[in-house]
C-alpha cells in the first residue's frame, strides 16, 4: 500500500523517527526515544540502501543531523545546532524517498502524524532545558508578584491644579508633586482645579471641579 507513491511502511518508520526526536527534545536525552528512533532510522535507510535508493552520503547527512540535535540537547546553546540538525535530517529523508514533490508530501504527512501522537503524550513526559527554551511556560501572574503598574488608589478624591493642558492627557500638581493624568474627555486649561475620580493601574482619571 502506498501514499503518493511512498510505501506506508516507510512512512510509519518516519513517524517513529520524528516522534523519537520530539521525545528526546522534550525529555533532554533520556535515551528511550533515541534508541527507538535509531532502530527505525536503521531499518528505513537500510531498506532504501538495499534497494539502491540511498547512498552513504545521504546516510551521513542524517547522522550529522542527529549529532547536531544531541549537541543541542547536551549544551546550553540558542537552538542553532537543533535547527541545523533537523534541516539536515529532513533533507536526507527527502532524498531517500526519491527527492521529488511526492517525497516532500510523504515526509510532511509523517511529521504531522508524529506531532499529533506527540501532543497526546506530551503531558506525561518531563521537560528538558531545550524544550523550556522552545516553549514558554512561565506566566507573569499577580500571585507570583508581577503587576503591570503600582496601584495608587490613595489618590482618589484628592484635588490638584492643572499644570499642563489636558487634551485629555497632561499633568496636574498634587501636594506639590506633578502627576500624569487623563481627563474624563473634556479639554481642561492650565490653572483649573480638578479632582481624582478613579485610578486604574497607571491611568489616573480627573474631573474638573465646578465652582
């Protein structure tokens, strides 16, 4: 049985290879995924070599790609080796499948299937340093002490004088200190008296005091 001219068995081997790479990146080189991937790669390239469809050059490109990924897993780099390694492995796979558009389709289909399988099992796997660099998991939450701006609720109700025209933003003077504010929408001239009516983060809203 074929898919776009590529045997289904070959595609299943590719799925195992891609899945093993994703598992190794996620777990940081625990070995299980690598062993399974190497066996699948050996069967894949071995069968293609027997058929005369691949050369030692293409196999060497694939092995060099694996080496780059291993270096990325073991060393705190910025992802350069991982990118080069994945590109090299994909290139060698395309060549092994015939080097035409059907080979690219088969490779993409195998990768999508492996990504789906990986997504189903990702919560069960520990994370490596490389995975944490690829996927941002930290959140800047209030519970962890992060705030967008310091609350200044003590300003509510206080009165001051406009020192720059509010169009609608500008500055007022509160107890001798300048404060950046926003009017409720009306244009306010310099020297007018205003009252702080609300504070939302760094946004201080004022209203003109009617005489």
